């Protein structure tokens, strides 16, 4: 990487949505790592960002001024008792893989979730996916189990591994999670 390719991790903004869509839609079209089969529209992503950004961090990695990766959290499940558990997602543009952007994004995402008071983070990883599994292991996620043949995409059945990282000890009762601090 040259000095003109400085990396910055920052909060996603509405102007980043087309680039985020491009990155995520690549994985929808070209891989089974995302079980969605239709591409996101820019409007869908803008709505998702607007609806969730106060409660969950949405981060991008910029390389030389170009959005090259995205990491974000979302609710693990909609029921109220799951309020202290988030689900994490990270994608890096194919043109920017191998630069450590996934690790930079994940480190910042997990730090922010912990600061907000989330107790644990879940990740669902299509199997096999050795790169994503290694990333999650490096960050202290543990494979809890697998759902065999959970989804059909690109002419094949794929399993999903369920991974969890504990961020904080149990509290009784737990304090509410805090909003995202920008």
C-alpha cells in the first residue's frame, strides 16, 4: 500500500451506500457467503442504515478515499430478551482483500459493541468458508454448532456455522445498551 492509500475506518454515511451496495451485491451474486439471492437496491440499504444506525454501528473502511469494506451489527433476533446480543457482518471489496481491512473493521465494530453494553455477538458463516472462520477465530468467536444444508444457492446446498463471541460477563439485571456514539 502506498502512502496515498491511507486506510481510515469510520461510520458509514448515506453517501457511502452505493459503494456498500456494490460490495455486498458482489457477494450476493458471486458467492454463497450471503444467502440473499437478489441484489440490494441503494434505497434498501439507505433505509437499513437510517433505521439501525442509532442502535448498531455501521462502519466502512476507506482506502485512498474509496470505500473498500463494510462491517455492521444488527439484532440477533427481534424478541426483547435478545437486546444484549447483536449479529455481526463484514465484507471487503474483492479489489481490497489481503490488506487486513476485515480485521480493522471487526476490531472497531467489536470494541464499539462492547462499549455500548452488548454482552455477546453472533455470526452466521456459510460452510465452508475458511477465511471467514479464521477471522472469527482470531477475534475470539467460538463455533457453537452448524445447521446442515440450511440454504440452497448457486446449484448447491450450504450449511451455516453459528459462532459467538462473549463481550462481557452476565449481569443481573443487565443495564440497557447505549446508543451508538459517533
